[in-house]
């Protein structure tokens, strides 16, 4: 159960997407593309991996697909996600 989540978060673009979604809001692929400098097809593919891992949910809004952190994520998996995001932030600060 935890391995698919860690595998999904091991890729930098997916980790970046989860950091952006960590604000608690919904974001469309176009927003994620712009902030992560990714093409539409690449971003959609990455979001599909995060969805398959159970980390995000999506909602169609006309022509847009909006993503958010899965509100039904089990508490222990949410703690894993928070720990990975915190570690990534620490690594980024230390590298600067």
C-alpha cells in the first residue's frame, strides 16, 4: 500500500505537483503545467500516476480537469505524504 505512493512521489514533477496541491485547493492541469514547466501530455500522464496511487482525485469542469489531494486518503498515508513533502522542502532549502 505504501510502495505505490512512494514510487509516485519519487519523480520530481509528481512531487512538485503534490507540493502545489498541498495548499488544499483544486488546480487544473494548465496551472500545474505552467508552474512545473511541463507539457500537457506529460502533466496529464503524471497526474494519472498520482491518481492511480490514490494520492489525488479529479473533477471535470467543462473542458478542464481539476485535481486535489485525495480527501479520503487514510490518515497514515497522509502522514507519509506530509513527511515526504517536508523532507523535500528541507532538501531544497539545504541545497540553496
